[in-house]
C-alpha cells in the first residue's frame, strides 16, 4: 500500500465516521420525542459501512452502504394526561436508547480520531522522506 492510498483510506474513513456521528447526534436529539396517537414515532438510525472496492478487489477505503432505521420496538409510557396519549393512556416514544447512542458516539469519535492520527503519521513520514532527499 502506498502512502497516497493511506491518505485515501483515512479520508474516506473520516467522512464515513462523520456521517455516523451525525446520525448519532440526530438519534440523541430525538431520544425523548413522542408520536401523536395516530402517527409513528422517531426511529433510531444506524449507519452501515462497506469497503470501497479498488483494482484487483483490494479495498481502497470505506463508504456508507446505507442508513437504516432501527427495528427495535417503540417505548410506551403510561401518561393518560399527555396530549399524544392513545385511548388507553399510553404515549409512544422513540426507540432510541441514549446509553447505546453514547457508547456508539464514543466509538465513532475514537475511530475518527484514529484515522486523523494515521493520516498525520503518513504526512510526517512523507515530510521526513522529503527532508532526507533535500540533504
């Protein structure tokens, strides 16, 4: 793998993790939303990755394959006075698990930072090679 490919892999991974972080932020922002009695609530969204195929079947990066809605059931709370309560007095809330989202956020941000570190290390190697050639 050439150093230029390292930059390509790192850049594609940071873009993918950025999209993952955006989805996580949206999930956290909507964790406490409720749906009306006749509508469906907010479903957590998850970003799925896949390798970017290159020549010879070798992966040259990562890309977002899809953004999928969670299949987890909605949370139901008994609140008969709530404006979105159904006929039985239950309110349907989003299926976002804030603890799971925080864990995902930490993992995504660490992955993002590691890819930045890889690109910085590759940049330093290129700079050292240039400095060696100059002297």
